[in-house]
């Protein structure tokens, strides 16, 4: 993917230099400045939430939440592997709080454990739940809207919650139906 982006960037630069050589350097510097500002604002949001998760973990509250969610997650993923379910629950919790990039390592470890146990239903369910990403707090989008100068960046709270709730329920239902059909065949 990096190769594709590099080729697209180089071709764009060449075309820009051909059609508007005087505007190339100012556009390049302006884009770099905007990218750096956006990265710093997103970094701040990620630092706050990752710090919050670390406090939850050290206080023992994360373990208590994981134990509270375990019966539901056990039924959802159809698995008895407590470690894999705990990883999957932490992954989904982080997505629920609007941190789609941060929990990726947890999701990968959970899928590896599910696949090692040959529980492909659980791996499929986790993949779909991550793709649909039910979000209570769309922090990344709110941070993007704030950095773009939106006067009310949190207006997307309710529409995001409703849209992701519907997509998550539909995705989970389709995995449930698809795996059931596959089992009968």
C-alpha cells in the first residue's frame, strides 16, 4: 500500500510541476503544515484515551469490566477461551469509545487465539464487529471536525450512534445467519 501511495504522490507532484510550477512549493508546505496540525490534534486525543485505558487497567477496573462482559461475550463469540474473549472485549470497548486505531493489536491477538482454537465463527464475528464499529464517542471524527473549524463538532454524536448501532446489529445478524447455514451444509 505504501508503494501505491508513493507512486500516486510522485505522479501528482510531476503533474503539478508541469501545470503550475510556481504553486508547487507553497502547496506542498501548506499541505505538510495541515497534516502536522491534524496529526498533533489526533495524537492528543489518542494520548488522553490510552492514558484512560491504562488507568482502568492499573486500577483493576478493566478486569472487573471484562468479567462483567464475559457472559455476554461468551455467547456472542461462542467461545470458552477467557483470554481471547478478554482481548476481544477490550478491542470492542476501545472501538466503542471511538479509538479505532488503538485497539488493533488486541483484535489481532484475539483473532489469532480464535483461529488457533479453530473457532472461525468468533474470528468472523470480531472482524464484523470491528468493521461496523459501534461507537458511543466518535472522538476521532469530533477531533477532525474541531481541527477543521466546525462550530459544533459534537453534532454528529446521535447520528453516529444510531448508524453504527444499526450496522453492528445487522452485521452480527448476518454472521449469525451465515455461520448457521454453513454449519448445516
